[in-house]
C-alpha cells in the first residue's frame, strides 16, 4: 500500500539521547512523503508514523524515527538510516508502498529521487535492506503497514521467520487512510497493556462501529505470524512510568492530536468490547452455525430480527482461528449493506457480548428510481475525470456502495489501486 507522508523525522538520537545501537527497549519506525503528480497522488505516511510512535512511547519504548520530507529538508531513507540493526528493535513499524508479491515495504518517488525498500530478496545496499538471514530476535512485534505485506512468504512472514515474536501484514491493497487509522487504534490498545491478539480485536471493534461507515473493508484482511500474538508488548520500566512528561518534551510529537481517537490516554482509554452488552447465557458458535445467536437476539434484543434481512460477516481475530472473532450483522437495503445492525463478540467459541450499531431501518422503502449500477459507472467516470492528470498507472478500480441509516442515503466509494513507475502499489478510497 502506498501512503501519505509528511516527513520530518530524523534519527532522534541526539534530541532523545537514543543509543547508537538498537535493542528490545527501542521502537523503530519509517515513513515518507511519496507524492507524485496528479490530484490524488499525495501519499504521506509521516503523520501515521508519529501517531503510532506516540502510542509506543507510552507503551515504554524509546523511539527511533526516520521520516523523509519530499523537499529533503529533514532526512534521507537509505542504507545509513535503515539498517538490520535498527530493524532488530523491540517494535518495528514500516509504513510505505507494497508490491503485489508482498516481498517488500518501499519508499519510492522517482521525481524526488527517493528509492529505498526493506525486502526479503536480494537487494544491493544502495537500493534496499535485504532481511533474509538477519537476526531479528529482539523484535516483539513488526507491523508492515503496506499493501500485500501479509502474503505467504512475504515481508511480514520473513520478520517472523528470522526471530520476530509476531509480525502483522495485509493480504490485499488497503487505503492509506484506513491503514493509518487501524494501526493508530491498534497501538493504543497495546499501550494500555492488551495482548497483541486483544489489541487487534479491539481495533477491529472500533473500526466496524457505526461511526466508521467510511472504512475500507480490506483493512480487516490482515495476517498475523508468530506465537507472540498472544503476548503483551507493554514494558514496565522507569521510562514508561514517566512517559507523559517524556512525550511532552519531544517537539516531534507536536502534530499529534493528543485527544484524537486512537491516541492513548490512560485516563480516558475505553476498550470498546467492554461496552458491549454482556451475554451470560452459554451460547456456542461453531462451524458457522449461528442459530442460537439469532434466537438470543430475537428473544432478548430485537424481536423483529430476521437473519435473512442481514449480511453476515465473520472477522477472525487471528486468521484460521475459529474460536475468537467479531460477527457483524448488517441490514440490507436491496443488495446493499447498511450501517444498521449488530456486532457480536465471540470468545473461546462462545457469544460473550453484543452491540447494536446504526439506526433501525425496518420497513424502509428505497426509492425505486435508484439504478445503483448506473450510478456506480457515473461516480467512476467523475472520479477519473477529476484525476485525469494522474500519472501512476491504475491497476484495479471498483466502486463500493453502502447505505447510511442516519442520512437515509446511499454512499459511494471509488477504490483505486495504483502502481508507481518504480513498481510500488498503493490504494486510495474516495467518497463520491
């Protein structure tokens, strides 16, 4: 995935008294401004990195931050700033472009000369950092915030193969905005002491909440590698005891909105799953059989509930693990899913909580004038006309539609996968 980037970071060694060498007490993060030409091409991961690192500082880690600014005023991303030593830090966060093979995270922009990557294939030192046969055993968690990074034999799995306790990547292209928001929320849970597993589930619960009708569903197509997913990464250290004052002293975090959703504050943090209505009945969910869940909703929550009127989705916390997930039921307007419905929390194959989202739509009559396919074509044509000066190649494009229970209207999103002239892939999601 390709992302937005505001570059400003440098190796904060002097200002933060960071040692020359990395270790398990450090976090290491890289982001960049990778704008090209065109109206929709300014992909910038710098603010995303700062938001995530702020949470990691509050989790007890000393940060090493590499941010590239397009005008070159701050830092470079090359073999002097991206090293196997720093990639062996306690937590690693790389936010950049991906490639369809999933074998790298890249920061590239031919116009500015930016051209570097971390990959699991042969790379000359001038072009990138090859992590094959690299000791990454200090790493408790590596997050590869890039399109396709979670594919089998890809860059995330390579981190795990080389010693990282846990690595997370994505199996598809993901919009830059959704990726940034998801990982900001994820790391806020980690700062609160959640295990990686529970942090993933918490971030998922937040994303599928009713306020997030705009999110890219592909952000939920993540993949985890390593048994460290069941562990917490929060450090109990003297630094973590004084992290609030520590972060306040760092000018690098001035652009972080300390009150924004996903920015950790121990005084206001809320685990969204804890707000679900508790279910004490012993209701099992196995092999996709939700008959007992449906009965519970009808008898205790919503007497009008009819499963046939809802789209049902399983969101497994750890792929291939059927014991822990969130099930979403979303009311359909025709064939279009709305934001009205229910979220069900499954733990250890049992229903333990339920949450209603959106506003009731029972009996809502859709205007017969809506020709959704025609409107999709129109929205796509409008988008492409508005971005006709875009030079990056479109490799895939589609239009999603959702129905807002609040506004009683259809909402259209144009999803566009681009490939840069250097081979990097990124995705934008634009509400039309």
